[in-house]
C-alpha cells in the first residue's frame, strides 16, 4: 500500500521553499506550506501540548483534508511533527474532518469525522459523515481503528465530534443538520469509546436560519456549562453576524441526565473578520484555553500566491464574568516572546498624526486611552502602516458612533470593510494588540471583547501612527514590545 502520510509530508516540504516571509507568521501556528483550517485535537498529554489542524498538504486550497500536527512544551513555541492522519479508508477517503483528542488511559486517541463523497455536485453534493477513532503509541504515528458512530438514516451533515470524560463515562457532542434543516448539537455517551448511544439534542439555535452548527465544544466553566459552536446560516443584523459564518457561545446549566438549560443565549466569541471553528483544551494548571482558525470561509487569501493559507489564533484563556459573559485574554505565557520594549506615557494629540517609529511587523502593544479626556471625533492607532501612511489598519474610537472600530479599508491586498464593538462605558479604554505579519488580534478592556482580522500589507517597512481627528486624544500609557520568532 502507498505510504500516504510520507507522500503528504513530502508535498509540504516541496512547497515550503516557495513560502515567502511577507505574510507568514512569526509566532502563530501555520502549516509549513499548503492549506489549513480548523484547529483539532487540542490536548495537554504527557507534559506536552498537541495541536492538530485541518490540512491540505498538496496545495494552498481546501481539498482532501489531512490532520497536520504541532507540539509545544509551553503553548508558545511549537514544533512541526509529521502529518498525523491522511484520508485512506473507505470510510474517510475524501477527508479526515474535524475532531478532538483524548487521553484514554495513557493512549493518545483521536476522534474525527470520516468524510465520503457519494455524488459530486458543488453545493448540492451528497456525502456521508461518520465518527472515527485512531490511536497512537508514540504520540506521532496513528493507527486507525475504524468507525465508532454512524448517523441515523437521512442525516448527512454529522461532524466535528468533541469528547470528554465525566463520572466514569465518555461523552461526545456532534454538530448536525437535522431532518427539518435546523442546526443542532447532539449528545452521545459511551462506556468504552467504541460503542456509543444517543442521549439527547443538547442545543438548537433559536434563529430559524441556522441550518448547521459546526465544531461544537461543551465544558464546565465556573459554576456553569458553556457550549461553543460555529453556526451557519445566520443573517447579518446591525453590527452583528457580519462574517460568512459565525462562532459563539451559549451559557447554561447542565449535568448528566438533565437538559441543558440556557441562561445566556448565543453571543459572538469575536467581533473581527477572521475567527472560526474554535476548540478548547485544559492547560496543565486547569485553565480553559481556546484556539480558533484565524480566517473565514470564502475570504480573499492573498498568501495563496505564496503556496500557503491559514493561521490559528493565539491561545486565549476563557473565564466567565458574573453576568455570564466570557472574558477572553491572551495566555500569560506569551510574555516569554517579548523582545525590545518601549514605554511612552502621557501622550496628548490634537488634530494630528504622529509616527511612533516603531516596527509593526511582529509586535505587541497595550494602549491605554483616557476616554474622559479624549473628545476627537475619531482617534486611535494606525497598525502595520506604510511609512507614507497610505496603507494601514485603523483601530480607533469613533466618538459619534460610540464604538471601537477595526477598519481594513486600507489594510492591503483585497481588503475592505470594518468591524466594531461598543465603546465600554469606562474612564479608560485598554486595547491589547498582537500583530504578526498578516494578522491583528485586539483584546478590549481585559477581554470584554476581542476583534481578530487578517490583513495583507504590501509595504516591507511597517510602522505605527497615532491619530486624532477634530479634537483631542489622550493616551495615558503605551507599552510596546517587539515579538520574537517562536520557531528556532
Ligand atoms: C469547519 C469545517 C468543519 C469540517 C471541516 C472540514 O470549518 O467545515 O465542520 O469538519 O471544516 O475541513
């Protein structure tokens, strides 16, 4: 039999030579070459963090999906490992779709969706999806053990299993498009990981337009349970749901044998352009950490010209606030990547643009704006800006709309439009920003909201400007760090 994994690894190496630095991340997970989408199989196992991802190694487009694999000791520095899964069996021959990893009594075990196309017809293709299991002795090479869950008759979209252990049982959530064309999350349970029984429909979306809930994850946080998922079919509504598909969370109460009773209905997890298919893991010290795909289906992806596409977000901690909202912050381990530092205090600007002369290729910034002493109509920071200021990504306070805006109109190749969140009703607005070649991640006021977007600046030199239009901006403090490369 052909060694499909070896062939796929070779393809990745072959194209890696064509990957250029201009958009390639220095401290985010990405494939050496080729396409990636969802993070899969996140787990802390045998003192190491594993991240797998949906990967098409043969070119920079989505295709027959494999599982790529990286490991880390600290959630910051990641090493590439060989591809873990390749489509090879009659039940997964058209793709090893998204899934999870678990520790089965010391055996690293992957549970994923086997995808088989029965009839090719674009959007109307007919396919079959089943849940499959693979095990590993060394944490690198995996042996497929076959199909463990098949869908009931007539269910076609049935994917993205997330499994956990509780009260001596295994539980699994799966995303489903039900017979009535609604998006649902189904719950299964098992004693042995190989035989599964359907328990209940854990959740449906109230929005009748939602036809599929992709990539569900379900976990305890504080004294609640949180369901994260990626609904398809929602329509844009004002400032909300403006991307092709959404990702969000639902908070409620649950225990085995009971329904999931909702206390906080669907809320978006991120408000930027590029955030999808989040999955969580528990860190060595019991923090709940989320990683997502930092792209969106059907977006322009200029890095494809360089033989690669797709990046994962930084790992972020999840905490539940007293009003059942998620607080989302970068993991503190990232501080180990901080390099050259600059701190500026008390900057007062009025009707001007100020070049900070700080390199904006790969950096971290904390910008503390005094809102009570800033009356500019628009004021903030231009990120990844060309020295002449013509190209930049604008992050600013719009005082008239009372919103924090991330504007990609001048962000580079193929970029348009803005995203925003409500301006917090506090004295200070703190914007914690990570820039890495072709991405911007913004954490607003200690994680009350995040905005995540890809950008494609063409300038080789990238700087930062502060600006205030028609009025004043007072920056209490600006902290800047260059960020080191995480690879070698
Ligand atoms: C989400 C998704 C999953 C599926 C995978 C296929 O982005 O569509 O539902 O398993 O990607 O690559």
